[in-house]
């Protein structure tokens, strides 16, 4: 039923105001139909069921029925109007109803943001530097040393603490004589030189022995995350309880078995280390290529973005952050505004990726979706059962498809780019 009168007004940026006028007869006919239906079942004192006079039904239920009809008319007519005007809203509308009178046309306004029209630019000027990494025996030696370091234990020593030692301390920080929030700890193990604490804090522990007490002032960085401490000098009182040095595990059968090499074959172990490093290298190279093409895509296409999508993404990022920090109280944790820059970037990239997909007729590769699900489910005890859950749950499967589609877009962009191959050491690639 195309009997609507619709007008569209451009507001700021991507915001639009839709004015919709619905004919009175469309509303009145629906109200009458529903009142008749109500009349057939209404139970009112003094009347037999189905014998209540229409005037009584209208008086008793007319207002409620009209309100229900208007709500449904708004929903349906809004959908008809945006289809008629070929508009793509980015979020739900804010509805402001006009005069509601029987026998008169019903007018309302709907305010919302739309998706931007995107004409992609710069796809013919993409340039990427692709790392070429060769893993040698020295790289494997360094990785084995790292693995041994991860399995280290600690042995007490009766000497001065040095970089690499673990120092267990009690400490308390005060600002202008008052304790600072989170500035007190007991039996806190600190590995010197690994950045667990501020550098100046750790440097003040170098040279101390078990039983030492030390007081020192520490100036917090101007960009410190806690505003009340940023740029301030804090007094710390420290007691050293223990100094320990690292003890690395031997490259023996026990150590190798922890990595799945049960026969103690060191060469097999090194071969598996190489394979893992190659996978890491391949993943990091891909991440670098993705970063490069996405940055260039953003730089070449300064498109407007709907604020409603940014707000939704910022809220999602905040919720994810709270989960990662183990915070269940919504009142705690950083404000959603802190996530706005990241949210704007993600929304803009999402719109540009969607434009690449649409403009070039890209379709999700079903085989890659299957491989990605296999990869996700592999660590579980019963991977086949988890796979079934993914393929039976449209929402979970849609998330995987989005990831795969983004990977396909990256591949498509890299294929179009001018590639410069650069030699890179494995350690340089990992530190980048």
C-alpha cells in the first residue's frame, strides 16, 4: 500500500530527518477492524459475550486500540518510507509523533543517521613492503634460550641484587605524607630489568641485599595513566625480603618432553621449534601486510562515519576491556569515551572493507571458513563437538565469516599493490 507522503531533510553530516504522513483512512480502517474483533470476545458486565454495542466497545477500548495501531503503523510505514526513498539507516530512528486525532492524517518525524556513500580511492596506488625472513640456526638457538628462560626457577643468593635477579619486596608509596592508591604491596616478586615496575623503581633495587631497607623518591611520568600521580614525586619505603637468581632448566629429556618430544631427540625438538617459528613469522608478515594496506586505505578515503555505529563499537570495546580486566561492576573501569578513537578507526575500516567487497563482488570462501573453524576448535578436548556448535549457530558462524572475509579483502588489496621485498631477521620481525 503506497499511500504515504514522505519528505527527507538533510541535517548535519549523515543525519537525516524523515517526515511521514499516513492517511487517516488507513489508520481508521485498521482501528475499526480491531474493534470489531475485540467486540466478538469482550466480556463486560451487563452484556453477553459478543453482544456488546459497538459504541460501548469504542468508548471502552478505542483509545488503547488506536495507540496499538499507531505503534504498528509507525513501524510498518517507516520501513515502507526508507525503502521508497532508497535510504540505508545506520541505526534505529528517534520518532517524534505529531497530532493524533481520529479522522485526521497522522504525521510523524523519524531522525536517524545513514551509511555514507563510498567511492573508493587509492586502490591503484597501493604499495607494500613485504618482509622476507630466513630462519637460521642462530635464531633457533635464541628461541631455545627463550624457552629455557620461560621455564626458569629461582634460587636464593646472599649477594647484591643485579639485573635479571628476582627481588621480593614489601613497599609503600606516599604523596605528601598520604598513602597512594595501589601503592602498597607485600611479598611482591620483581624481576629486575623486565619492566614489571617503573624503571626508576627497579633501578633503586639494584645493589640491595636481603634485609635491606631503602627510602627513595620516584617521579612518575607526565603521561602516567593515573592522573593524580602523573608528573608527581612519590616517596617509597622498601624492604627487601629475598634476592634470587634464575636457574635455567637443562636441555634434557625431561625438558624436551614438556614440548611433546618424548624420545629426548634434540634435533627433533629443534625442528619443531623451527616449524613454530616459521608459523609465527608467516603470521607476523601477514599482519604487517594487513597493517600497511589498511593504513593506506584509510589515508586515501576520509569518509564520514555514523556516530551511532561509533558509540556501539566504543561500548563493545569497553565491555571487552572490562571482561579482560575481570571487572564485573559497570561503574568501574575506563569510560567509553576512552575507546572512541579506536572505535572510529574500526567503524571506518569496516565501512571501507564492506565497500571493497560490494564493489568487486567478493564472496566468502567456504573452504577458508571451514579451515578457520578447524583452527579455532583445535585446542578443545572435543573439537568435533565444538565444530558442530559453530556450524549450527548462525551468529557464531557469521563472526567467523566476517574474519575470513576481511582476510580475503587483505589478500585482494595486496594482490593489487606494488610489492617491495625486504630482507628481515626473525628477531627484527618479532620486535617490530
